[in-house]
C-alpha cells in the first residue's frame, strides 16, 4: 500500500489501542477464583438491564493491531509514547504532565511521529537533515511530488 496518510495512520493506531483494550487481562499462572459462580434466579433479574458483552477482537484485528504497534519502533522514545497515549485518547493535559512538555510541543511531537510513520509506510525514510516541519508538511504528499 503506497497511499498512507496521517489520518489513516491515526485511525489504525486508535483501532489498535481499542483492540488491546478489549483483550482479556493477563493473569499470573495459577490464578483462580475460589468463590462459586452465582446464578441469578428469574426474580433477581426482573427489572434489571441485561449486561451486554463486547465480542473479542477477531484474529485479523489482532494482527493489524500488532502490526501497528511495530510502527512505533521507528520513532524516538518520547514521540512513540506521545503517539500511543494519543491513540488511547488520553487528554493533552495529561500527556503534557507525563512527558513534561507543553501542549503545543506535545502536539508537534505527535504530528512528527505520525509523519515519520507515514513516510516509512510509503517506502521513504525522511532525511535527518530535514526539519520536522518539512517532514510533517510533506507526509501526505508522498504519492505526489515533494515540495522542496
């Protein structure tokens, strides 16, 4: 696929975060519950709303989520953390406190991280001599001519 954009990458990372949130919790070996299963009688259930369970993600969704997680290897540690926190829909204020950056600086790191992923997915590697602004502005234009 040679037509990755920043919006598509962002959507894919958000989907990956949702998939990992739906996965069952990891428990230590030997974990068990000694309490017996409680079965509610009909009288207990009268007037209660049914509890709906979300279905587990499909194997394809899990594979795509794992692939999206591997994209974060291409980023610096702080940029990858900001991109992943944002994919989990963490508010900017909390991201700023955790990373130690202002909101505009965290936003610039997030945009740059998405842009680097787009460049790499489209088969290009941004030069280290280029500015972050150049990488961000040309990320969605990779299938077209890059403006110098």
